[in-house]
């Protein structure tokens, strides 16, 4: 498990592949990523790395990670709120846990937008993840309209407040702040914008979970993250990593994001 105690939060770079790369491609990609990071002497205790492939890839990724004893971690992009039964097309947290998935993304804006996921359902999914010992990566974020109407942090804070109702106290969570207008648009938030909302999210964590848990919880920024802007985000006190979409599919770019500490003159 990731060690996240006190305010010594280990930066976390997570690659959300979305609906890209089949199981054969996933093996080639993870293998090359491992080689690239090994050649660069990457310290996984210094910056944690995880990939989130499609469900059909997970067994292949698990087999590779186990066989080669890789430190790259992995998780699902979603899970069912239910554990088993007549839910055609759904994936149980029990199945993800059986494949050693450490994490699961919950409430990504694409799930909210295209699959009608509500804050209440997301809260149930957080509970399901915790039932199976999987760390939920809880995604929150405002649309451009929300931003205009409610300002920067009201919507993400409200989304997180409901999602946390499903969280078991004492179990790890990761929060990902992803402004919907920044996802896949090439138009990332500024690091100051990300910091402002991540600070508001941490305040909510203090209120709901207490000081210690809030200080230990990693809050990621997501939305058009690339090698050229990652170091700026990670300089901010309340941004502890990134959830990377498009750039996580480009090997060199993703490896460079993981190695943000080595970006000369940017940190
Ligand atoms: P992007 O996606 O990096 O392609 O903007 C981020 C995400 O949706 O998690």
C-alpha cells in the first residue's frame, strides 16, 4: 500500500487510458513503461505510478506486473455499486480485488456525463471500493457553465461531500480534481486555479475526515496534463499528483510526467 502519513504525501501519477489499448497493447505498453522508468532509475517510493486500463486488459497487466515484479500499480476505471448478481455488464469490486487492483477510478466526468452517474451512485461506489479494500480515486470537477454560475470550487466540493458519505473512516481515498472544461481540451487549468480548488477540497476533508486523514489524503489535478505543465501543478501545496488521460497513452510523454522532479529549472 502507498504510505501516506501526516503531510508527507507521496506524489501520485495516474494514467487513465479510457477506452484505449487492448490487452496485447497493454502488455507492450506497461513493459516499455517499466523499462523506460528503470533506465531512468525511477524511484517508485518517491513518485508512485499507476495505470488504469480497460477491464479486459487487467488480467494481462496483473500477470505482467507479477511475473516481472514491477512496481507499477494498476486499477479499474469504474466498478459496480453491487457485489454480485443480475447486473449485466457491471464489474464487481470483488473481481477487481481478485486481480490485485489497488485503485479504482470513481465518478469520472465521462461516467457522470454519458452514463448518468449521480453523486449518490458515486457515493455507493466509494462504499463498494472500500468493502473490497480498493482505494477509490474519487473524481470531481465543474463544467464551464458551473464555473460561470457557481464559481470555481462550489460544485467539486459539493460532489466530494456526497461521495465521502460512502467512504469508510480510516480507509484510504484519493481525490482527483478534474475541471470538465480542461479534460481533453488541451486547455489545462492554471496551477493557481488547481491549487485554489484543491485547497477547498482539502478543507472539506478536514471538516469531514479530520486533520490527520486530510493531511494524508492525496489530491490530484487532472485535465490536459502534459510533461510541459506537470511541474507547475506539483509545486502547489495542495496538489499531490495528476490523473492523466491523453498523455498517458504516449510512452515518452507519460514517463516524462512521472519524472517531473527531473524537469530542469521547473521545480
Ligand atoms: P486528459 O484527460 O488528460 O486527456 O485531459 C484527463 C482525464 O479525463 O482523466
